[in-house]
C-alpha cells in the first residue's frame, strides 16, 4: 500500500538524458512492473513525445491510460534498427506487458538452418531453433533481404536452399545449379565444401565478396548500365543486412539495466579484478574548439549512474588541443582532492607512515564512515587508447595510487587497454561487461559535451556586448561580474545597470536599448 501513496515522479528531466540513438524503452508502473515495451530509431525523440502536452491531448484512450500508469522508464541502446526490432520482440515475450499488442503471439523471426549430418546438406528457413544436430544462423529481422541472400547463395556457391534429402534428378541437371558447376558433376564431399564456405559467409566473412560486387556495380555504372548497377546495389544491401553481425538477445542477454550488477560481476571477471568494481569513474575530454577545452567525470555505483557525484572541469594548464595533457590534468585534480579530503577527515593517519596513498585511503574507507568523504573508485576508465591511459597512470603514480585499477577504452574498435598487457582486450559485442563500459563511456561523453555547449552558449551571449556601442572590454567585464550573464543583464532596469561601477546613466540606457533589440 505504501507504493500507491507515493507521489508520481516528474520524468521530464530524465527524458533529456536519453541519447539520440536506436534502441528500446520500457515503461514501468508504480510497482516497477513493465507495462509497455517499444522501439525507436531515436530514443530521445520517441520517449519525449510521450510527455509532450500536445501529444497527450491528441492521444487515444489506450495511450492516455498507459501514460497515466507510467511512473518510470528505462532505455537500452543498440547498434541498429534491426537489433532494436529483435530486442523489442524478445522483451515483449519476456514481460508480456499489458499495453503491448504486437508480438503477443508466437510469431518469431526467421532463422537459416543447415543439418550437416545430411549427405547433401540444404539451407532452409526455420522459425524455431530445435535442440538437434543442425546449425542455425540468425535470427534475421528482414525476411525479404534474407530470401534474396539465399537466392544469391544458391547461384554463387551452388548449394541447395530448399527441399529435403539428396538432390533430385531435376536438381542435379537444372541450369539453376550450373554456378559454379553442375551438381551432377561433383560428389557429396565436394558439395559439403561449398556448404562450409556458405556457413562462413553467413557468419559474417563476406567482406571480400561484397567488395567485389561493389566493384562490379561501379563498372556497370561507368558503362551506363544503370539497370545492372541498381540490381547489384540492391544485392549488396541485402547481403550487408543479412551478414552483418547482430546480437542474439537471449534471456541471459537482456538489457543490463534489468540486472546491472550482473554486468559488474562479468566486468570483474573479464578484467581479472581483485573485487567487483562497485564504484567506477570515467573521464572524457571534449575539445571541440580551443576556446573551451573541458572534461567530465561520471561515477557509476553498482552498475548505474551516481549523478550526485558527477564532476565537470575546465582545463586550465593546457594550451591548445592536447588530449593527453588534458587527461593528466583532470585525473590529477580529481584524485589529489580526494586524498586531501580523506586526510582531512582522518588527521591521525600520519602514524601509518609506511602505507602508500592507495593503501591508506583504502584502509580509512573501510574503517570510517564512507559518507564523511568521497571514496576512491574500484576502477577508473579513461576514454581513449594507450596515450590517454599512460597520461592518467603517470598522475596516479605521482599521487601514490599505484594499485588503483585503471583501463582505457578506445572507441573505434572498442579495445580495452591495460597497463600490464601489450595487446588490447576485445570483449564480444554482446558481452554485458562491454555494454556496461559503453554506457559509462557514452554518459561521460554526453556530460562533457553538454558542459561544452553550455560554455559556448554563454560565450556567444557574452559576445553580444562586443557589438554594443561604447562598451569596452573593461565595461563588459564589470557588467558580467555584477549580473552574471547577458540574460540576467537583459532583465535589469536602466537604474540597476547604471548602479554598476564605471557605467553612467547614458551608457546604461544605451546598453538597455541594445539588449532589448538583440
């Protein structure tokens, strides 16, 4: 009963934190039950549309009822629209939300099945993966592209793509199967070699073949054979859609937001950490321009954002765009401050003079009230590769934090760099540990860019005064120091502006008039 009397939360602020990425969203009621699952190409746009007054007023009765029942939502990003479709179906089958109609039946996406125990294995379509000796590929959300791909496989590799059993007389002699040679001219073992190549093709080893088709398409276009070029273009798109690696969302790989601690434990195993990284901090540098180089630090606790402990920095000591030096500065500022706060909260720590800074902080955190100061994280993540990681490590070592676990996450290939490993670690794309790192990294990137945009807007606003007649740099500084921003100055009266040191009545009228016009 306590849950029913709880005040309904305002979700508008949370909506602004949703990324502009494809994915799925889950609406939950006051008892935290999933009542609706949806997918979107742009999660921010789709989720925010539910909370616009104009949209709510035009919504049908079912949608209004659903929105009245929504007390929270969560989102999970994926890499493509195809993955969002697969995950939406999986979650709807998992939760059976009462406001979903689609996917409530047993409709399933197509799979490709080949039974290697057959003498002449055939590639056939299936909707259910059985516990048998066959190999399955998929699921594939685009059935049309899949059927065209099977047609391509039949002609390119000379394999059977429907029917059962050994090839019939017609299948052995039919002109359809003359590429690369008639089935009647080869034996079962040679045919099985073709089947193995097709399996590799379906597993994603198709780059060279697609490149060859693209080259053929370009040549056809150069010869003005646009019909052939268009046919090849469509074939390439179908092949890319079918052979592109897509995560299989089984029950154990549902969105990690459902069980974030499972991802934390998986990350600890992957990195061979001494303990689960319940507290993680991630740094990102945003140097879109040299005017404002800024950085962010986001903290995750137990696999979810701890937004009260987010921090943002303006880089002070670095000239120009230097990611390595900027990373070194913010890491130094962050952890030197934590060490100072720790020592201040525990003035008797000097007696443990043989301890290094990490050992002292670790001991004090276990002995004292953790709320009295910010504790060191269990894992530090820097956005970048070897260079950013090395720069951050040098600062930690200077502070005596030699044993603090730290990694670098390079975005291009999602490679994980560690100090004691020459070769970067690459986790499977469907790994919960990697998804957790990606969420943390993306959140740090979003937070840094938001701060950068805020400073840029402020800078643009301040530059308005540069065009105001009679306002020198000194007067501009005096006005901004008193009113804080151009927006606040615009709200001020002539008398309030004139009360600023160095600004007379006539100048105040000029400034007031200028800001009202601009």
